[in-house]
C-alpha cells in the first residue's frame, strides 16, 4: 500500500471489524467461485475500486465545479471536470451531468427537468421489458405522473413501433421514453425521434443497460437522436455503481438544476472520480474489443440455450443480454433460478412478454455476458456455459447437495478456474 493513500487498507478493516471484513472476503469468494450471468452486473477494475475507496468520500461539494456551496473543493472539482470532459468526449454529447447517484436517481432528475406532477409520458411497460422507474404504479414515476405504456408485438416480441405512434398521437405525452431492462434487440432511435417530433414530445432514452455497448462503438448511439439520455455506470460500462445523464446543450441547465438541488444533495465525489477513471478505460481500443465480444458471446449463449429448447424471445439478441422462455421445458423462472444457483450459476428469473405467471414466479430467465466477458471468456466458453445452464434448468435441483447440482458445480469450477475473476 502507498504510504500516503488511506483507502483500501484491508488489514486495518480486518483488525477493527472482522465481521464486515468477512463479508467482503466471502462476497469476493462468491464472485470468484461461480458463473456470474446477471445482465446488469460486471467486474469493475481495481483502479475504479481504488477511487471508490478513497478520501474523496469525505468531501461535501454541493453545487458544480467552480460554483460550490462549500470551501475546499478545488481537488474534487478537478475530478468532476475530468469526468464531465471524458463523458462528453466518449459519447459525443453536448453536456454531461455525472452527479446522479444511480440509474433511478438519474431518471428522477429527468422527470424533474421536463415534467410536473400529473403530466403524461409514454414508456415501455415493465412486463414487456421496461423498468420500475418508467411508470410502474409502485414507483414514484407511476404515482406522480400519468404513465401510458407501450409493449412488444406478439409475433416479433420486439417493440411495437406502430403502437408507440398510435399512443403518442392519442395521448400527446410530454416525454417519450425508450429503453428498459430486458430488451434484447436494438432500439430504432430514428423511429422514436420521428414519433416524438410528430407530437412535439421530448425524446428520452434510458440507456442504462446498453450504454457500455455504445461507449465501445459496438451498437448505434442514441445521442444523435435523443434530447436526453440517462444511464448507469456499472453494467456493460464496467464502472462504479452509479448513474449519469447526457443531453443537448439546450437542456443542460434544466438537467443540472434537476439533479441538484431538485433531487439530490451532496454529490459522491469518490464515485465521480471512479466514473472519470471508468470513462478513460472505455475510450481505449481494448474496451471496444470487449464491447464487441460481449455481444458475440451473448449471441452464442442465446443460440446454445435455444438448441436445448430454452427459447430466446425475439429469436436471439443484438446486445449483451437474452431473455428466454422456459415454457417449452416446463420449468418456471423461479425454479430455474434456484436450480442454477445450486449449480454455481447466478442469473435471474424474468417475466417474458405476455407472461402467464406472476412476476415473482415468471416464465423466463434473463442472461447476460458482461461479467464473463470481462473474465476473458469467448464464444467457445459460451457454448459450455449454455450447456451447463440448460442441464441445470432441465435436469437439476434447487438442492446444492443433489448429485446433478454437484456435478455441474464441478464443471463450473473447472471453467472459471481457467478465467479467474479478480485473479490473485
Ligand atoms: N435492476 C437492474 C437490472 O437488473 O436490470 C435495472 O435497474
């Protein structure tokens, strides 16, 4: 450890609080000891983790660089300015706000910038792949605003753009929102822009899931089309657990005022520094290779599961995730998640469009490749991973002591042994 750096002193933590030190170690062992396939998770770098564990966490810095409500902000101003410069350069955006604490906080700010309570907006429905903060009744977004929802087409299982247009013309929303948390296909931003222009709505893209693929230039960017793009920094992007917003210059002041002081107080300067580190990482050719490999891996994984009868909705994926219908193999999402868990494979149950099951049971699973690709796995390994998931789902047990669970766990251990996460 550097003499002058006081973050990440694990020995001191272990001496003072062995309980929490134990949790940190056992979580690391969990990450290292299984296959991580949750589409929204990744393995951030030691550099990012170091910035997160730094003394910047101590600093109050309400306001923006050069315009703070506290003294002593010269150093954290440097970190925030770097994060802003790197973020706007990475995405070719006119303005960036790097202060949102999370994706949900970023989304709150976007509502605050463009809408008042009672206003109407149009967004994808949660059961068809949207997000809680896109107007679900249990979220502030559904309680304080009038959410109108579009879904996917029954045959293609992809966004029903004709329905989006019809609903936009019928309801004249102030904002049209594109994006969600279980959308395997590319979104047609040009079509959304055209619909928004037809009804005079703001076009907002929630790019939380796929912003990392945009950063790596592996898929088209929403930036040329959207008025505002909200995102998280910890999914494919592989940064700290946090959020951000990019927008056109026209909306910069409204977004900044909505993040602070409307929705948030003091920004987390350690996290902002970690975002700056992450944006620098994402500008490298290595990261672009990574983003392309994430998609290549997701395609192989989706196809392999499909060969085992675990049907990918929409027929496959263009992104980092695929959504699978388990009805053909007569297993629920809840049971599949438990069986995979017992076999050392972490993934999540997920509602599929037109799902007959309740959300906490669900007929599907969602799998994503950001984490395993960060470990260095490629297409060959995705075939093995698909075979292992299929075996766990169709013949496994939720009992970790079951012979099949143990056997699959052994194969998982062999595979991850060749691609260690956070190698010693
Ligand atoms: N909970 C995240 C996901 O898993 O997609 C979205 O917020």
